[in-house]
C-alpha cells in the first residue's frame, strides 16, 4: 500500500540505511512558492510547472515517502513549517528530505512574499538543534538559478553516446536568480539544479530540466542505485540537453549541469520499505 499523499506544498524527509527498518516513516516536505502571484517581485517570470510537481510527488511516494506539499507559502509561514518539521521527533525516521522549487538569489530562496536565507532553513536540522536526526541523511533538493551566466556547449574529446538532439516543441525559460548555501555538519546532502553562477532552465510545458531528469532516474534506479550515483546520472542527462527555443535569443544553444555537495558519512540507498 502506498503512503498517502497530502497536497499542501514543500518536501522534507526520511531515509538512510542500506536496510530500512520495519515501519520507519519516510517524510518529505516540498515547497513550491510562486513569487509572481504575490506582492513581492522576484527575479524572472517563470512559475513552477504543475506537471513536474506531480511527477516528483509520484516518484517519491513510490519510494515510500509521505509527501507534504505546501504551495505559495509566505516567508513567515514557510519558516514556521520547516521549524515544525525540525522540532518533530524523527527517532523512527531513517532520513530527512526537503525540496524547494522556486526562484533564488544569492544565498536566499524566494517564498511567496519575501526571500529567505537558506542557512536559516538548514541550521534547524543541525545536530545541536535536531538531535533525532543526528547520524541520519538530511537531503535538500533545490531547483532554482544560482547566477546570471549561460553555460556554453563544448565538444568532448571522447564522444561516447553524446546526443543533445531532442524533439522538444515547448519553449525554455530562465529562472533568473542565484543560490548559494553549504551547511556545516555531517550527513547533509545539498542537491542543486545548476552549478554556482549559472542559469537553470525550465520548459514551459514539461517543467525544469533538472526535475524532469531527476524524476526519470528515480523511476528507473531510485530503489536500487546508491543515491549520489543516481545524482551523477542526473548530472549527465541534464548536461546533454540544450536550449532550442527561447524568447531570449542569447540563450539558444546554451547548456546546464546540476551539482551536489555530499557530507554523507554512509552510502545512501532508498530501498523499498516493507508494508
């Protein structure tokens, strides 16, 4: 039986050992702010795609996560939501997962009405403030730009199954903003849609490149492959894309590569949980 899905808006938590414990919950908090609809003006004009949100919820649910999704939260409400997650007991949980699909700038992400320092969010889960997650993976997935540069295509010397052609008919947009945060402490895994300093791309119909390819890899290998190895496959798949259609002619032909920073102290497998 699949865990129930609560559609409210933000991803957080749950999992880490090679062999999951019986009945250990997998909680996931997903935040999907859309600054365009509020009084606060965020860089860029691309909102989140419903398709990518539903796809991610579906993939995580099949991996045993109970997903709580929070749409268009104001900054104060978002901080309160994350604080509530951090102060809850995670004694029986095997990891924490938080996902943010939004705009970003500097070391901030955008909520519905204001921007928030990512350090405020990650600090709530450090060992001195969230003891029930000590020694357990704390995974943060952030889909947003991290700068204002376009990554350019280059020809690899070893061209092995290198293909960038695809039959996309929808237009690619740019998430204008930047993000930078690396929390101290063990067992954090920070996953970014793009390397620092560069634009992140999203298709108007299918959603962001990163979430599209992350969902595909989770579907194929989520229950069998070590998670950082899976992220490496996502990096490769995204890097093979290129911008074909965009309102900004300077973006045509440009590329993107995600990145992640692992402070995990053990290998991470999202093995299926027994009912």
